[in-house]
C-alpha cells in the first residue's frame, strides 16, 4: 500500500500544487500571447 507518513503526504501535496501552478502559468502565457497578437492587429489597423 501507499506510504501515508506526514512527509510523504506533504511531498505529494507539493507536487500536485506545483503541477497545477505549471498548468496555470502555461494558460497565462497563452492568454498574454493572444492579447499581444490582438494588440498588434489593432495597432496595424490604426495605421
């Protein structure tokens, strides 16, 4: 069976948090890239 020591539980929780933070940062990068593209398009249309 799995190890249920406090250290093991802590490690699993931190890994889960790290994974979630990583996916959130990737989403943020994608959103900001899309916003930058829209801004460039808007700027080129104004010219």
